C-alpha cells in the first residue's frame, strides 16, 4: 500500500481523520507505533520502540503527505513487512 492510498482512505472514511493512534497487533494486544522513517530502499517504515511515546497523529499525517508515493511497511519480528490494509477499532487505526 502506498502512503497516498492510506491517507485517502483515512480522510474519506467515516472517522474523517479523527483517530487517536496507529497500532499493530502482537499476541492479541494492540501495540502503538512510535515512529515512521524512510529506509535505504525508499520505503516508509512504521516501527515500535520500547519506552517511547506513541507517534502523534499530526506527525503521522504529515509524513504520509510528504511521502505520498512511498510504499508503507512495518517493522515486525526483526524484518520489514508490507502493509496491505488496515481496520478501524475504537478510533484507532490497526495495521
């Protein structure tokens, strides 16, 4: 999924961008992503770091807008994984 596709889906959905955070599931628990950065391949990678605050949605939207044509990936289990979709749960974006 490209950044622009996710941004469009979030802004045109029922919540209209009014989300409290972006999360991944690990062992049936929601874990907040704490950052988003470009890697050496030019992909935008979401990651979670222990003892870091969750990423602000303002920063998340800004990065999506700045890097619209980049592919979105997530760092999970020590490697990059592509993001194919998301769901909305209680005003949270779950990858």
